[in-house]
C-alpha cells in the first residue's frame, strides 16, 4: 500500500513538475527569493549534479524518450527568431528532465545542458525522487499556451501550461502504472526564466509551477 501511495504521489506531479505549495502564490519567475518550482521535492537524496554544458564543447545533446512517453509542445513558432529559440530550448529542457527520469539519459547530460542555478538544482532533485521510488514515467503530456517575453537580448520569461491528465508514473520493477483521475490539478501553470549562454543556448534558470491554475483549465 505504501508503495502505491508513493507512485500515486509522483503521478500527481508528473511529468517533470512538482508544485510548490509554499510558492503557489508566486507569479513571477524572476523573483529572486522564490524557490525553484518544477522538479523540486523535499527530503530527496540528490544524484551527482550534472555540470552545465556548452554547445561549443559538446554540441546539443540528442534526447530520446521511451516509446511509451510522449511530450507535445504547441505554439512552437512566433515569427521572432529569438522567441522561437527560447521556446525550442525550453521544450528540450522538459524533454531532458524526463529522459533522465526514464533512463534514456542516465548521465543527465541534457539536464545539465538546458538548466542552470536553481532550475538545475530543482531538476536534479526531481530526478532523484523517481530514482528513490524506482519509478519512471509513461503516457502523454501536452504543453500549450506558451508565451515568451524577452527582457533583453540574453534573458526571457516564458509561461506555459501543461496538461498532465494522461501522464503517469510507473513502477520500474512491476510495470504498474499509477493512474489518477482527471481533475483541475491535472493542469499546471509554469512560470520560467531563461538566460542565454555565450554559445546561444537558452538555459532555464528559474522555474515556478502552480497546479490547478485557472489559466490552464482545458
């Protein structure tokens, strides 16, 4: 029973985001004192921290997800090259965290490549929770209503919604899928900050999430 409870708790915060109840009222990813939102958890042991990578050193990592896990990203183009780059690298960030959880990127190369600062700490902690529970991810998550605001040429704020109603955690040992009912909490609002490296990679530096936000109800 305890095992099922752990899996259900992870599935309620799938895929790649754990809502911060303490920060639920925060509405700005640039708040310096706010904890990183998505992918965080308390009490989890942290895996070895991947080092942020640069495209000049390694090239962009290839990210593969297992066949039973699908992420879709809407609103991928705006007509503005800088905004489109932010959207693309944010999507790769989300895919990278899930690849680390799913075991298709066990070294967390993409996690280190597309995250920095608090967002990197958050992602590492989130992956560690799945490792501790011997769980992975399955199903489908849809990211929509993605909106970019450029603060300057090297920083941006991106907000978006996630429909996690078809995304679940899965026990690696038994293959049991912890399905949960669809509620308003199946939808998550993200508020993120991204900063561009000297190599042109938009790394997520801060990430806040609010589960059940009105803005994301389908």
